[in-house]
C-alpha cells in the first residue's frame, strides 16, 4: 500500500508543469527579478478574480498582516482582537508591532471567531482600560469565511478596523462575494500548501481603498517616498519575487477548476464519514476553499495513529490554542475564557485534502477511519462488559 500525499503538489505540476516552466523561463530571459512585469500582471489578475479593487503583493502572509497593521498605524497601546484557535502568525504580526493581541473564543461549528465572545472581549477591554481597541483580525479557518455579517456590525458599532486573515481561504466566498472583498483589508498567503500556493513564500493584501493601497505599496518598499531613494515613512522590505508571480499566474489560470474539484472531494468525504466523526459544517451562504478538511472526534489520537499505520497522513491543526503558546501566554484572554478553542485542540484532525484526491483513495481513507472508529467502540464495549463482571 502506498502512502497518499496530504497535499498533492506533484499532480498539479504534472498538469501545468510546462506552462510554469515557460513562465519561469520568460523571467530568466528578461531578468527583472524584483518587480518585473509579472508582479503587476498577477496582482491585476488576482484582483479581477476576487473582485477586489487593489491587490498589493508582498513577501508572505505574515507580512501581509503586518503591512495592514502598519497602514493603520497600530502599535503599542493598541488592542487587536484575534481568535485563540488559528495559526500563530495571526497574533504574531500584532505582537511584533508592539500592539496587544486579545484572545477571543471561536464558534464550535465553523471554527471561526465567535461574535458574542468578541463583543464581550471588546466591552471588557474598555472597562478594564487594557488599551485602545483598534482592530479585529478574523481568520477564515480551513477555508470557510468567518461570519463577516456579524463582524462588520460589531466593527462599525465600535469603530474598529476589520481585517480578514485569508491565508487559508482565497477562492472562498460569502453571500456571493469573494474572500478579499469582505473586510476593510484582507491578507493572504501563497505558501505552497495554501489553496493558491507558489513555489516558495509569497503573500498579498487586498483592499478596495485606493489610498490605503498606495500606502501599502510604499510600506512594502522600505516606506518609499516620491522616488526610489526618497523615504516617506518607516516600512519593510516585503516583495513578491517576479519568479513567484510568474508561477502564480499559471496557477491562477486553473484555480477556479481546482476549487470545483475541492468541493467534490469535500462532498465525497462528508458522505462517507457522516456518522463516524463530526464532519465540517459550512454555514448557509458560505463557500469554502477547503484548504483543509478537518473532522472532530474524541477518538482523534487513535484515528490518527491507525491511519498512520495504513500510510494515510493526517495532521492536527492546531494542537494548542495561542494563549497557551510560549511568547503569547501573557496576553489577555476574554474573561469567559476560550473553552471551544481548547476543546477543538483536543478533537480536531485534518485528513488529506487537495484538488487531485481521487474517489478510490478517499474510499481507502474512509474505510480506515471506519475501522478505527469500530475498534474504538469495541474497546469501549469491552470496558463496559469488564465493568459488569
Ligand atoms: C499560513 C498562515 C499565515 C501566514 O502565512 P505565511 O505566508 O506563511 O506567512 C497566517 N495566517 C494563517 C491563518 C495561516 O494559515
């Protein structure tokens, strides 16, 4: 039995490898490795795809968040509300700028920031005088957009900037609006394993605000002023390489088809795994980019071990909530705590997910899950019988 890949970049390369090679070769021949024509070509193509007014590419998804926070002059004394259940980069960008991440609980069904917990955290932070509430970073975890309808109301009500961390959700949508148009700013990542990945690091900020887009373009280039060696502000060196842009142009051309395939893969999993574990729930009006397919089970560790024995890779995103991580354990947590985030860390398991996952392989994966769950049940029954003896 062969090992199936968790994310299959080889199949994608077999499909468009020639186009990618040709695209890279064009960069080698013109030699404009930094800000070559492919960079703005890709930015425009992505803007068209998403329906966002402006796309400002940068070096990675973490920098995209940092650039947004810099554009909003967020720093020491400012509070940024973030979910406790996400990849660390969401809070890292906040902490790097000297601002304070405030950890908020998530919704059990969507895994995304819980509006009620957010509201409580904001009210509390004000009462306690923890700092100036400045922004919310909503994360579209595993590909499903956060509850932007509710978040927009809270942000407007309190006067906070609404930022979407769409590192995992590019291609997703809510109420027929693509991710990238749902918040004041959206950050995304082109890390190879993300739905739209390049062959290295890359990222972008999407916004409809033209002035902010200009500011972001300055910030990503050392705070560039009127000309190359004029500086208007303290910035970063954070650019998307031309070669990566050339690769992304080719990948974007098949992205829509890949998103369709991911829907099919998720639907097949849902059908086969229903009743064996808690399958992911997508809210009404939401369209997931299915960066990851994540189930919940109290037998998570056992299933992971059994699948591993059958050469099926799995992953735990994420084993620890952020407020329990080194470097982040001193930041404030909403006083009602983050019990859902804690519980999810104990029960989530991500299965192989990519556009090229075929039905037969999924059958094999589902069979392995089924067998593992059945043996867990049998053991449990054994304990009951032992107890009765
Ligand atoms: C991957 C990821 C990031 C960071 O992206 P990089 O390009 O690796 O810096 C940020 N937030 C979330 C939720 C992510 O999954």
